[in-house]
């Protein structure tokens, strides 16, 4: 077995072991949905902290800001924004170093992304924002709302890098496969080979965690920001930012602070989840409904992790309906 095929095999086993719901459902996939891959929303850019950040914008009214995670971009939200833009100003940002945003010489830690996100919001003159976050973008959304409660009026999240999945006490606590995978990804040599040289997040993890095969347009859009090895640094830093075994300590504190804020906030919150899901399987929903006082949940159908590529209309309608009622 070649090293690349072996890596993909281990990765698949690791993800299955981390999500019992996913393991139970890992049989034949459902019929492939037809998802538009063309981007029809205008792309813009703005100067931020001496660099530039790219974003998509559509519609007018109160602002809904969409935040992606690793290794995606604003493009992830292309089929969801139109559901909301009839009544709201929708903006989807490319995080710094990702998508069509510039790649300054920074460390690309969570703190860096949060700093650039803060500056983006300031440069855009946004206020009274509804945040929508996925993956690390969900953590960024919750952290921004925690630090700027006067600016965020509502929040939507899905498949987030959040409690209760994180922090993890140790690699061993994550299970042999998943713990081993994260240990390898965070290793200076193995991680560099897997992610910087092999472009694993774009080439393997992204398509693996979508129910349908990506078309050429989507492959090109997701792949373009990481065509060169050095461009892939943000995708490697993200798994090194996952709090495991007390490190990085700042992100252990981050997750604790987010959970505390979840338990205290009274703002309207919407959780969109899929079956089987990965980071937020149906079994995790009670954790949030017991913790967050003003939360609603929306089951959007079958999906793995990048549910925007499987169920964009269900997600868009759920957000549209929830916004209308709040």
C-alpha cells in the first residue's frame, strides 16, 4: 500500500472512530444531490491590518456574517447566502491566509484569525451582526460574540470546533486512530509531509467529509488558494490549534470561556445539525440545548462535516425561517 493511500485509510478510520454516529452510518451513501458549484455572488476585498481580506456580499438590510473553517473559504456559503439575502445584507469572509485573502507572514494561530476578523468587522463598519459559523469559524463566531456582546444580536453554528468535542484530555482519550492522526499532524516532520507537501486537508479530508463527489468547479475553487506548498500553512496550523492534553493552553482557556458564555448568553442561537454529522452528531445536540437558554435546533438532513456542500437549501431555509421569527 502506498504511503498516500495508507494515510487516507488511517484518516478515514480515525474519523469513524471519533464519531460513533458516523461509524454506524458508514455504509452505502445516499443518492448524490445536485448542488450548484458556480459562484454568482460578487467578490470584493478590503484592506485589513496592512493586508487584504476577500469577501462575498449580497443583499441589503441587517448584516449576517458567514465564517468558514479549515480548509474552506467564503465559497462554502454560496448556495446558502441567497436564501437570506432577500431580507438581509449577507457577507461571507475569507479568513486571512485562506480563500482569496492575502497571505501575510503571520503565525495563523486562532488569535491571529480572531485579530484579523475583528479588524475586518471594524473596516466594514458592521454592527448588530448575526454570525453564522462552521468548523473553526463557529469557534471564531462564539469567541467574537463573547468579546463583543454589544455587536452580535444572534448566532448560528454548525459542525463547530467547540465543546463538548474539545478540549481533549490527551491523544489517548481521542482513541487510537484519531489520537494518532492528530499526533502525526502536529508533528513537525509528519505534519509537514501530510499537510504541507501532501495538501491533505484539501485533497483528502474535504472530499471525504462530503456526501457527493465534488465537481471540477468546486475542486478548482477550493484548491486554488493552496496551489503552492507554502500557501498551505494555515491549513496545517489549524489542527495544531486544537486543544489536546492542555496544549495550546490559550485554546483550552478559549473553549472554557466559550462554554461559559454559552451558558450565560440570552441572545437567540440556532444550531443546524445533520445525521450522522462528525463534530456535532445528533447525540451531541442535548449538550447544547441543556446549556444555551435561547437556542433552537434545525435538523437539515443527511450530512457529514461539510454539510453546506450536501444540504445548502435546508441550511438556508432554516436560517431564513429562524431570522424571520427573531
